[in-house]
């Protein structure tokens, strides 16, 4: 994924998660707890990847997260997100997730 496409993928992923968590506060709370307990977002990302791929497969589609639906995929996705954390748009979205985690 070239740099611009990577950033767009990260933005789309984070925006989708933001909307999902806003619509599902109990799941957002569980995700925050899981993140705090594990000290990393990897377990949360793994759940998101698996669930999204399962949903898309049931609809006969392939998820854009499919390349991350592997043993180390959540770690690779986390690294991809963090590689763009200095971008102002990405940083703003990440700050929103960090604020939720601190609640």
C-alpha cells in the first residue's frame, strides 16, 4: 500500500471505528477495558479484524481488513496506524480513542 493509500486506509479504519463505538457505547467500553488490561490495542484490533472479516464473508464480500486477518495481522495494523500518528488528521482521531481509553 503506497503512503497516500496507507494514510487513507488508516483514516477510513479509524473513522469507521469512531462511528461504530459512538453507536455502540457498551462495546466501546469493553474495548477500552480490553485495551487497558492488555496494555496495548492489539487484542482490540484482533477482535475488530476477525469480526469485520466474518461479517463481510457472510455477505459474500471480502473485507479490506482481510490482509490483517492473520496471526500477526493486528500487530501489523497497529504499526501501520502508529506510522501515521504524526499526521494531524490521524493524530486527532487517535487522541479521541486515547481519551475514551482514559475514561
